């Protein structure tokens, strides 16, 4: 028998084999059931795991298929979207291309429209300009006709509220400072003899010798009563006043007999009734003084020489005959000029088509006056003493050194520049040097030197110079050079001067000017106003242009215009600045040498 210990009470008891087998059977059955149960549970779990695994695998496979299908769907959608995008891009490109073409066509249309508008505007402006030009020409011609008719009918420059005397005095005073610096022009207040003229004009040279004297009488309709007077009614009394006041000439300035064709021709010589007497309309007041004055200046030297000859008791018969012959020739040309004026006045009355004839007549008149003046210029001692051996020998004795009488005929005009004055810089020195060489030298003061304008300077120079010829020379400084050139541009085609010397002249550009509106305006006017240098060259026999290599205002490249357009000889001075007194330049020998060179 086997002994078994109870697990509960820990007591040993004996069991036989049958009992043991039974217990063992119980235990084995219990263990079997337990293991079976465990195996079943494990199998169940394995089954569940297999089911779950199968489910998972199935689900995964299905999920993979689903993902694949979704990817296929996404791919298909992507293709669809891509195709849609391509379609949209193609449509967009086509639309953009069409819109671009449309915009190009619209732009081209606008461009054509703008071109059309510009063309229309250009043509409109062109035709407007042409019409305006034609209107201006017609207006100018109408004004010229009206002016000529007014000159013929009235020949009066009298202003409202102004007497003829006041007008003449004002016109003279406008030019007194520039053209008549040594002249006396005042009212005649001496009535000791019972009568007096209106004004007396006297002019002397630097030595105080009288050059010319003129008794003036001014008459207009307002000076008389209702009874109309004639110009001849005043000639006798005027001659008496001229004689009593010891005047050389007598001039009646009149507005009387406005319809008289004789007095309307301009300057009327009545010396056949009273010696050295003229009748003029008011607009010829200044030209009359200038004409008589120039003739007197030219004859002043010969008067002095004649006085010297008389003082030495020399026979001057031939001398006086030649002088009278000159006077007769001068009077003949003067009479011819008056007749030309009359032709001009008559032509004005016809129509505007005859204006060219009027111009020709006036130019012919001017030419005769020029010829008359040239005869005065050409009147030399040599010609006057021709045939008189005694006087020829005497005048040869009067020659000093190398001085010649030919030089006595030459005139030099020195023209200052911007802000210039006759008393400044090297002008007084050059004037003295040239006068020592028997040149007649003039240094006029031009108006408004601080603001020089072409419209002021050119007429002022023209008034001072008077009639020019090949014995007339010019020297200009800075803006004075342009002034000379623009004056020469206005001369008739057949007139030539002896020459010109240009110092620091400019046509092209200036530099270092003040930043001031007035300064810039003046510079622009002189630089930009058209100047025909080829026409200027026609009037110049010889010319010299002088420049400095450090001129602060006139760049040295201005020489090109003088060399290429005027054919001037170019001289470059070293470090002379602007050739002004500010640089210490009070003498300029190079200019003196240039004047002597071109006058030979």
C-alpha cells in the first residue's frame, strides 16, 4: 500500500492500488479536462487569432485594393485635371493671343489716330503759320502803304499835346549823348534886332574851332492864325536871322503846305532864293543835321589848310575853282536824290503792286546820297591843287615825316562791350594813338550798357556812323564785335567798309555768366538771334580777330566762326583775360598794329 499525505490536514493515509488508481484516474481526468480545456481555449484563441488574422489580412488586402483604387481614382482625377488644365491653358493662350492681337490692333489704330491727329495738327499749324505770315505780310504792306500815305499827306511826327519845337528838341536830345557830344543846341533867345529864330545848332572840334552852325525855324499850322501861310513867307526872315546870328546854314522845319508835292519830297534846297538854306519836314530834322555835319567835318581840314594858304598870300584861284566844282557836283547829286524821293512818293499812291518800284527808287536815292558823300570823302588836297604848281609845292612842304593826306580821310569807330564805356579799358589809349596817325576816331557811348539789346544798340551805332565807305574802319570789344557785325548785316549789298578788328568777340557761346534772369536774357538774345555772317563778309574788305587763351567769358573756340565765316586773321594772345581794365589792360598794341595793317 502506498502512503499518501493529505494536502489539507497534512496527515498520512494509506491507499490501496485500486483507490490509488481511482484517485489517479480522478486526478488524470481532472488534469485531462484541465489540459483539454486549456487546449480548447488555446484552440479557440488560435481560431480567433486566425479569424482576426484572416480578417486583418482580408481587410489589409481590401484596404490595399481600396488604396490602389483610390490611387487609380486620384491618378484618373489628376489626368482629368491635367487635361482640364491643359484645355484651360490652351483656351487661355488662345484668348490671350487674340486679346494681344486685339490690343496690338487697338494700339496700332490709336497710333494711326495719333499720327492722323499730329498730321492734322501739323498741317493746321503749317497753314495757320502760312496764313499768319501772309496776314502779317499783308498787314505790313498795308501799314507801309498807310505810313507812306500818311507821310505824303501829313509828313508829321508831332505827338498829341506836343509842339513841333518840343518834338525836334526831344529827337535831338535822344542822340545828344551819343552822336552830338560837343554840339550846342538851344533856343534862340536873342531878339535885339527885333526878330529871332527858334533854335541854333553849333558844333566845335576838340580845339574849340567851329565845325558847323545852323539856324532852325519850326513852323506848323498851329503856329498861325486862320489865314494860311506858305513856307516862302518865312524864308526871308530866316535868312536875316541866320546872317545876324552868324550861322552858316538855315533850315526851316515845317508842317505847312501839307499837300505841296515839292516839300513832301523830303529835303528841299532853296539856296537859289537864299544862300545855304533848306526846307525839310520834321522826319528829316536829324538826317539834315547829320548830312550837313558830315560834310562840314570832311571839309574842316581843307578849310584850315585854305586859311593857312591865304595867310601866306598864295594864289588859290584853281583851288577855289576845284572847290566850287565839288560843291556843284555835290548839289547835282543832292538834287538827283530829291527827285528820286519824289518818284518814290508818287509811286506809293498807285497800289501795293508798286512797292518794289518804290523800294528801287529809295535805294537809288540812297545810292546818289552815298555817291555825293563819296565825292566829299574823295575830295583830297591833291585833286584840289591839280594844275596849281605853287600850291602843290607849298602843300608838299607842309608834309611832316611819313604822314599822308590819305590817312586824314580814314575814320575809326571803337565800339565798347557789355557794361563798357568810352573812358574805360584801352579805348582812350587806342584813340590817342590812332589820332596821332591822322585817323578820325570816334568812341560812342551806346545806350543801357548794363542791359544791351539788339534793338537799341544797332540803330544807335547806325545813327553815329552815318554814311560808310572803304575808308571806314571798326574796332569792337566783346559784345561790340557782334554789334559791328549786326550793323554791317544791315548795309546795302554794294557798300563795303575798309575793315574791322574784333577783340574777344563771340558768335557761338559765352561762359561764367551770372545766374541772373536779366543776364541770361541778354546773352540768349545776342547768341540766338539769327546773324547772316556770309552777308557780313560781303561788306568786309579785311578783318582781324584777337582772342586770349584764358578769357573767362569768351571760349577760344569762338575763333572758328571768325576764321571760317568771315575769313578773319586769327591772333591768340597769352593770358590777357577778357582784355579789360580789370585785368590791367589799358594799352593793347596788338589792336593798334591790326588797325594799321588793315588800313594799308
